[in-house]
C-alpha cells in the first residue's frame, strides 16, 4: 500500500518487515527518525525485537556484532561522526563474516560541524569489507533493506551490508512509498539460517589471533567474496522485481544511456535531479544519459565497461573528496577504463558538500563547460570570497 | 584442578577444563589461572566474550583454540557490548534460558578503553557476568601503565627515575564505579583464594541481571617475581589491605574478607616484586608511608580488621 511518509519512516517500516531480532542504535542527526520509529514499533508491540539504546555508536556496532555472532538478524543505523566512531567495529564485523545490516544516513564530517548531506562519511569506510549500496529515492532506500539482508545472509557471502541514503534529502523528505505486506516480505526474505554461531551444543572459537602465516588468507577471502557477491546483488534486485514489481538496477542503473555520447556518473539522491536535467538536455537534442552507481562496494567495473562502449565523455559527480589525492569516484572510474578499448574523457566534479544545494542549473553548467575537456577534481559552486581567505573558520568575536 | 561436569545426558562426563591446557600463557600466569577457575565454576552452558589482551592472544592462535566452549573475541574495548548483543539475541530468539554469558577483559580493556561499553552494559541491565582479570598494567603490549596500575608501580610507561617514583596515580576504584550502577552484585576476588573466586562466580550466575567480578591476577612477567609465587603474592595483596576482598549488592557493602589475624605490612607485598624495587632505596620511606596509608584507608573504609 502506498503511503505518503517520511524517508526515515519508510525505512523503519521496511526494517520492521525484515524481522530483525536485535536493533541497537545511538541517536545522531539525521538518522534519529529511523530509530525513533523503530523504538515506537517495539513499544507498541508491533515488532518482536530487542531494541537497545546504547551509550555510543561504538557500542551499537559492537552489540549488533555480538547479536549476529549468536545467530540473530541484527540491525543498526548511524551517520557521519557515528559511522567514524563505529569504524573499528565495522572492520571487525566483516572480518568475523557477520551479515549485519546498517543504514547510513549520509552526512558531512566535522570540523566544522555540519549535519547536512554529503558522502564523506561512507567514503571513509569504503575499505572496511562491507557491501555498500547507495539509494536514489525513498522507495529504493526502503526496498534495499530486505535486499541487503538477503545479500549478506547468503551462505556463500556472509558479509555485512551498508545501505546509504542521503541525510535530510531522503531521510526527511516525504514521498509516496509502497510498503509491502509482511507475507510478501517473509516470502522474499526467509529467516536467517546462520552457518556458524555461538552455540553451547557446538562450541566454536570466533575472533582468533591470526599470525603472519594465516592473516593474508582471511583478507583474500573477503576480497574474493566481494567479487562473488556481484551476481548475488543483481539476483536480489531481480528477485525483488519479480516479487514486488520494483527495480532500480542491480550493481548499476542507466538512464537514457543507450545512444548517449556524454554521461553523468553519480550515486544517491542526486540521480533524481540528474534525470530532470537530462530530460531537459535531451529535449534540446543533446545525447546525454546517466550511469548510476548503485553498488559502490563491490565496484561494478565490468558492468560499467559493458554499458559504456559508445560513451565519449563522462562527468563524474561526487559528494566527497580524498584530500591530497582526488575524488574517489573520479579516480575509480578512470581506473576502470585503464586498458579498455574505448577510453572516454573522464572529468570529476566535487559538489553538494555539507548539504550545499545542487540545482539543475549547476548540472547544466557542468555539462556545458566540460564539453570536450578533461577536468579533474573541480570543486563546483565555490564561494570565491570565502575560499580565498587564509583560514575561514577561525573567527574573532 | 579438573572439573567434572556433564555436557549432555548420555554423553561421557567431561573431565577437562573449559580453558584447557596447552595454551601459550607464561608459567605462573595469574590470568590463565583466573579464567580457568571462572569458566569451570560457570560450567559448559556458558558463552564467553573476551577483550583483546594476553588471554585472547595466548588461548586462540589460529588454528588452535584452548576454549572448549563457545567463545568470541572482537576488539579491545567491547567485550561487554558484544556480550550484551549475545544476550539480546538469545532473548529475541527464545534461547536465553539456562545459558550463562560471561564477558571477560583485562584491567585496561575494562577500566580504561572499555569502561564506556561496560557502563552501558551494566546500566541496561543485561543478564551478563563481567569478569575483569586485573594484572595492573597492559601486559600484552609490554607492561604499560593502566588506570588500575597501583601507586608507585614501575611500568614501561610509568618508569621510576631521578624525579619519579613510578606511577603517580592511585588505582581507580573500578569495583565501586560498577557497584554505583546499582547492579545486583559486584565483588572482588583473587586467584590467591580459588574457592572464594569459584563460589562468587556461582553466586553471581544465580542472580539475574548484570554482575561484576574484579579478580586480582598477579603477573610474574610484569610484576617481576618468580613464577611459582603467583598465589602467594595474590594472598599477600589481600592481607596487606592493598586488594580488599569485598562484595556489594545493589551498591551496599554486604560482605568483606577480614584480615584481622592475617594482616601483613605492605613491605611484605612490595619487596618481592621488581616493580616496587625502587621504593627500597634512599628516600623511598616517604613513598612507602603513602602506600601504608592507602592500605590503611582500605582497611578503615571496608572495616577489614
């Protein structure tokens, strides 16, 4: 049934339908509405889960780690500073091969403190060994949750999944969202059957010391599984489509890309603005399309090459930056085409940092001024008056 | 010290300890002794978590494990939170009945880096027994000072020197910090008195809710004494008043181990240990007096004589 609800409520409703045994979270804007709604479901007896208010995000991640190791389905959600505080545990969860699901309401990182959207938080933990999916709108954010549990809990995968949805832009936006029936979600997502868990009838040791003659193999297995998970992510999306009739791509999605000579590449809610922009440009005769990166980890290299054979120019838009290097998405796109037959010109633009609005006019400006060029690491719409100051954020009263 | 416990009806009784022999702990390791006593008192229906530290390192070098029970190590500071997650999972899955959950950590993993998670676990009321094996420094990394290192002890990061007598901070009162959460049971114990330790574990596991046990575990390597002296050193710590054996229930002191007849001067404890050797050179008397005062304060506070 379609409901006009907030993104956070849509996610909470869908998490409820996934029947997690344990939820642990620490409040942080803009994630708060998700946990508030979940705690209300538990308080109202609508959800048979243990809801733990913990003392920090570090504790939240550790609780869901323990719950998952005991064989339960476990869920948490956070953002920005909270995700950074979780970072040590995130690596531990993937190392222990526990299929925890976390929603990250993507937000900028302090200092200066800023509670609004960008992707700096998720990018910090991109090497944590998690599957990382980015949602385009609230329906996709919600629908990703049963898919995420299904992907991570696959007995050939057993890795955690992070669902990224843009803070405020999605979490606080009201959109019509279809919330499925419990029976349909149950049919799509059966109960978790752990392969190995803490069990007094079959005692096992988890979290051993791996000396140099063993450690590398544990890392290799994660690398290998993050390749193996690619078809699993695609199948989860296909099965979801078969059951619910909704599809947003598997590892990637494309929009008006079949004959496109120039292609925008991006992740998250900016895809919506891009679709409108591309429609406008198409109306003027421009051969332009969109390549949406839905799975950032694993990075869908093969799929990108498969759909980009005819593309002449790519404009990579990203809401994060690797200081001292460059835009991560820009660099990964370029690496993707190394040695490929068709090598489009790839330009990279950094925008939307700390919630800076990205209107269609900005996207059209990028489209015009990058035509025929290769531009790297351009910070878009910078306020030159502020950017030229020596130290703009140390102020005298 | 083999414990005879039955895992399941119809199976042969188990005669080995749950923390079995053949692990890599140093000779005379107080922590290994403590952990074995705790687990054998708890019995096989127990799931254990463990903080990073000596205990985890010496017992689980892949592909070997000394734990004949379900056991998990995650990180340094989250043994309590992982245990809380396990308890929540068992409750949610209807599997909690009859299962003991024991979280373990060293002094650093408990009183320093892990105190946030520990406080959260105690405050939320999880049915978990937390056991802190206190050997009074970061032994696994090479004897660095922790918040539970005693006053004037020499460690690799609180060395004595021309202008220092070693660790210049008093041992944090971890037990009362835990008791102040209003938990049903918080107690100290020591490997010097194994029966007392085992009975406290059994007592704690009969109580529903969060329990805390602070176990003194001498370390021959870090404290610098002969490895056969671990139990003696542990007993002298109690008899000097430097490690009081006490029990709190709902933040009320309910029992103490009296030392009226066995009381010993603090020098009996300090002299055999290399970490206090510098106190017995010229000028050390004033420092010894301060340590006598610490013991006296404990004795007065807990009415130990």
